[in-house]
C-alpha cells in the first residue's frame, strides 16, 4: 500500500505550512477545500491501512483525536466563516468524526459495501 498519506498526516497534525490545519487555525481562519480533501483522503487511507493493527504510533492516534476535536470546536465559533453550502460543511465535520471513530475501532459504522464519496 502507498504510505504517502503518512507524510501528509504528519504535516497536517503538526500544522505545517500549506496544511488545512494551519489555514484553519492560523491568521487567515480559512477553510481550504483542496487542503481539506487531501487531509480527509489521507485519513481514509490510514483507516484502511490501520484497521487490522492492534498497536499504532502515538503521533497518529493523537493526530486523529485532536484534529477531529479541534476542527469541530474551532469552526463552531459564531465568528468563524464556514464554507458554503452548509450541507458541505456539515458533511465534512461528520466525515472527520466518522473517520476518527473508524481509526480507533478498526471498523466503520456503515454496512458494506460502503462507498466513501468525495466531499
């Protein structure tokens, strides 16, 4: 399996330059759709790759948990400019929550076959 997603997740979880997480909480308070897609797809790849593992590195566990929690809390502030349409924004937060759940449980809550649509 291609593990390029790990590089993206390390950068995202550290909120490095150009990442969704930095743009979200940095000076611009900006929701970058392309950067979100990269993060979401990398999280999906990690869920697939890690779903049968009993042990994983602390950085990835902390990153899944904290990014999910942070994204929901940070964007719930009334002054945060949420992306439009509202359905897209709500679907994104739901997806991040679903992926966090899948990562830690080793399975997702949907009946198979399930297709994860791009947001």
